[in-house]
């Protein structure tokens, strides 16, 4: 199957990259999922399809990504090592190649204890760095045991990064290991400290020549922001933003404006943005318009 490589091509051209996240359905009905993804078709270079994010069971990201390919929407298929051993992961990666899915985001995966199946047994045969190495091997035509494939894959592998990690040494080491293991692009966790992001780009990411996309989250209300501060380790929504949301006549509209401001800030610092607007994906085009980001070609 012929694969779209819009994201990889845009990265090679050093364009400002735009991606956005859409969760597969918790059930077999795909209508709402496809509707949200279709709204993003000409506004982003690729749509991330999450892999049971926060360990909450949802449709297979491989199946959901294939559905997007059928509709001319380029996906980034997330694969979490939490749920599969190296045999299953490689089988899914070969399946992605056959289905025309070009982009893979290699993730370790959230702990099962935080999800809706806490009794599940985590696999964790690999983690994200070793999965990147496995993808590199498949792209060279060999599985992780050294056996030759019938033909090599051509997967464009990415990884997650947290520029706001408090351990400079840990952040530097993790980023370097992922680059050395084959990460071709990076999507960051939710960013609220843009001074820290600028430091990360200058001190760590710059020499790698790998595009880094800042994670921008649409806050719907002050309550939403306070929930994030309580429940997402390493993320702190500034009090000034919480006050703006609390004092707004229309908190969602204010959150949209804040997200657009953050996109504009990121545009001056890094190589792209990754937009997360959980259950409000229809507002992503408006965020991009407010930030002065034109539709992608």
C-alpha cells in the first residue's frame, strides 16, 4: 500500500509541524472518532491516535489508524509497550507498514493501576527506548532476534519528551538515548513553562536536529486546570491562567484564546506544536486560526 509521508516530508523541509490528538472510541462505533479526525485533515500534518491513554481501554490504535488512512488522513499510531511483548509489538509494526501507516510514536505506557482495568497484568517486555531500537531494526530489514524480514519497513518513529522534567541530567540522558535509538521527531508532554521550553531547546535539543513539538492543552475551565495540577505529576498550570479562566464569562472561549497564545509562543521557540483538546477537538481549527497558523499543504 502507498503510504502518505506528509509529516516526514514537512520535517525534512523544516516546516513548523502541527499535530493533534484524537482518542479512539471506547466501543466499536467509529462515527464520532472519524468526524473529529476529518475536521483536522487540512489543519495538521498528522493526527495522533492514542493507545489506551492513561491505561483506559479503547479501540486498537492500529485499527483506528488504518481507518484514518482509508479516508486520506495521515495518522501517528501510538504504541505502548505496557500491553504487548516484543513479538506482538513487531507484529503490529509490520501490520502498520502493510496498512499504509507511516508514523509511529513509541511509548512505554501509563501504569495499569491508573486506568479502568487495574487488575490487568502489565507486560512491559520493552520500554520506549528499546522499542525505538526495534523499529530501527525492522527498517533495516531484521526483527529483534536478528532474523531477516521479507523486506524492510519504512516507519517514521517518534518519541515523547518532557522538557519540564526537574532532573536536568535525567532529561538530557533520556533525550540523547532516544535520539541514538532512532527517534526522528519528538512530541512533548503538556507545556506551561515556556522559559523552560526555550532552555530545553537551546541546551539539549538544538544539536540533535530532531523536530520538537510542544504539547499544548486546551483548558476548558479553572476547575479543569486545578484537576490537572492535582493529578498530573510534573505539570503546573500557572495561577495567572487559572484566574483568567475563573474570571471569564465564557471559560471555554478563554481557554481557546490561551491555547492560541501558547501556540504563538511555541512558534518562536521550537519546531511545532502537538494539540490536545480532549472532547473538544472541533476547536483546534479555531485555536490555529487565532494563532495565525494557516492550513497545511
